[in-house]
């Protein structure tokens, strides 16, 4: 019997990579443009598996798709998928936790350096006919400073390796990681208050949960140094951006590098300020990482349909 796999939504040019994985399988691949639960339920009627990029997959979706056997998420985060509801319906959810282990730390460092050296504002000024190196004052030396990492998964661990040559003191806040593990990476485990108070650079890498939503809020920003720069390449809602914008405008912190925002794309343009550098949720991307992500999640979903154990399970479903 032919399995139906529905890509609910995607911003790739086509589904050629997925099609290549399924070439020898008895499976039909269908691409849709469905984002809301209602759209997904309608577009994926009769589906055996879903490939999901941005769509919300809620309990209502699982109720509407009784034949569903697997959901694959293009990427690491699964906050758009109700994984508990999936488990209740016996549907395994898989992601791709390591496809961009080089790209995200590299992009994080790029945003940090752009903010520290004020590259975008110099570039904008020169293109506007202004040639004045003093316009960027003050610029602080990166080497020998303190970097605070909020969250300590694979990506911030790789970031520590990338910044090794800058001789940074690295602080880590992650209540779920042992101090010995952090020490072994050459960093110091601290509580959040200590990290905010001591770090010149704060890089956010936590997953988005009820516990971490707005983790960096107005109170957290008040505890930061005036020369602090905040970088977020994880999830937009980890930071209260309205409070962040106020802090930057008031000069309470020095700046920010944001690859993610609470609303993407934002309905209103975000604060236009030289001290804030934006990129459009692109930290994950390279041609190589995208191909790996698409191939891996499709292979995992296909394996589940064939009765194999998932390679990258997110929830616990018995019998898979």
C-alpha cells in the first residue's frame, strides 16, 4: 500500500531532495502551503506522515488525521508541534538535532563581531557618503572579555571552541547541566543573575519552553552591564524584545544581534537602531546544512513508516 507523505509547508525551491530519498519507496510525496492547524488538517487529509517547517501541529490536527504515523520537523526546535498530543495519539515526532552544528555557532559569532566592531553602521554610513571612523566610538576590545552562554547544548559548546582564540572568560547558565560538564568545556557554571551581571556579551541558546519564555526580560536587562551586547540565534520569544529595544534606546545596554524575533516576519518593522543587527532567522542555513536537514528528516520518517525505530525521536511512543 502506498504511503502518503505531506510536506505541510516549506520555503525551499522544490522537494527534490525529499523526492530522491523516496525514489525507491512505495510512497507519494505531496507539497502543500498550510500553516494553521485548520489548513494542515485539510491539506493533509489521509496522510501517513507529515514533514513540517513552520506549521502548527496541534491536538486538533492529530484528531483530524487518524492515519498519521509520523511527524518530521525540518530543524531542531519542535515548539510548533504538540509533542504530548502526538504521543497520546501514538505518533512519533522526529527532528534533526545536529544538522547545523557549524552554522549556528558561526552565525552567532558573526553577529557578535558585527556588533562589537559596529560593521553594519560603518557600512551604512560609507554607502551614505560618510567616511568617519570616529562615528563608531566607543568600540571595546573583544579579547579578554567575558562571554555568558544561556543554555549549554551542542551549539554553545561548539561556540566555545570557535572563540577559543579570543581568550574569553566563559560563563554558563543551564540548570540542567552539571558543573563538571561545564568545567570540562573550559567554562564556569553560574546562576543567571551572576551571568547577567558579569558578562559583557550574552549569547542565548536555550530551548523555548514555558520556563524560558521571556527569560531575558526587563528585570534581566536591568542587571546587565551598560556595555553588554545580547545575541540571540535560538528562539525569538526567549527575549522580551520591547524591553530590549527600550534598554538599547536608553543606553542601558550597548546593543544586540538578533537572528530571531517573537513574530516572524514581524508585522511592524523592528527598532531601527545602529546598535542592533538583524538577520532573518538564517543562522541555521548553508547549502550543506539545508540538504542534510531535509535528507535526514525524510529518511527518518520513511524509516518509521517501514517499522524502524526513529533515529532522532522527540517524544516517547511505545511500539516504534
